[in-house]
C-alpha cells in the first residue's frame, strides 16, 4: 500500500472527509486529494501534520501493514507527547519514572516480606520444633538441605538422624 492508500484508509476509519482532514491538518483539499490519488508525495512536515490530525503515528501512514512494527496505543500516545509543552513533558517523564520506581519498590518489598516471613517461620520451627534425639536410635538429629520435591510439598525443614534413616519433617500450613 502507498502513503495515499494508507491515508485514505485511516481517514475513512476516522469518518473524515478530505475537506475535514484538510481543515484539521491545515493543508489544502487539493493536497489531500493528490496524496490520496498518488499524484503527490507528501513532505515530512505534511506527514507530521496528517498524523497529528488523524491521531495516528507517521509509521501508519508510511509503512504497509506488514512492514508496520507495532501500532500499540502507547506508542501513539508517546508521539502525541512530543507536541506537548516542556513542563508537561517533564511531568509525564516524572510520572513514568515514579511508576517504574514504584514497581521496583514493590518488587523489593515483596522480596523482603517473603524473607522476613520465612525468617519468622524458621524461628517458630526452631523454638517449637526443636528435635530431640532420634526416636529410633537416640543419636543426634540434624537439619539438612531440602530437595526440590520437599520444597514443592511446602516442607519447611527436615531433621535427619545422623546415624539412621529417621526423619522429622516440618511442613508449613500454607497451601
Ligand atoms: Zn537414628
């Protein structure tokens, strides 16, 4: 598809006549008509005016659908931001930075909370679940590393006899 065909398509989607688009874009009706017919190649400045008037990105006018990388609304909004005043741009930048920072903080808080929870749980395990000597042989019980299967089963701690196969398993009540 040519720029002309793209322009016609997008203009129709916006329910605009050539005359209305010409008014909105501050271009002449003749210019719009010639671009759509393919008898005129628009200048960069004209493409810019058209994309602003049509609320589309210049990519949508220039590229064919299959060449068009992503016409997501966010990117179109970013194009619109370009035309805002500097202090508004700064506000938007601050806002985006704050959102990114907020999400980083949330990730950090979640991580820390999980760590704190598991620390608290370990304290409970150690205070209320202090394994005595092995019930089978009387030897010392020692905590050992959990394997993946045990972690999946919400097992929090495993105490294993240092002499025999006896195990004491602590499972959390969390689902
Ligand atoms: Zn034992």
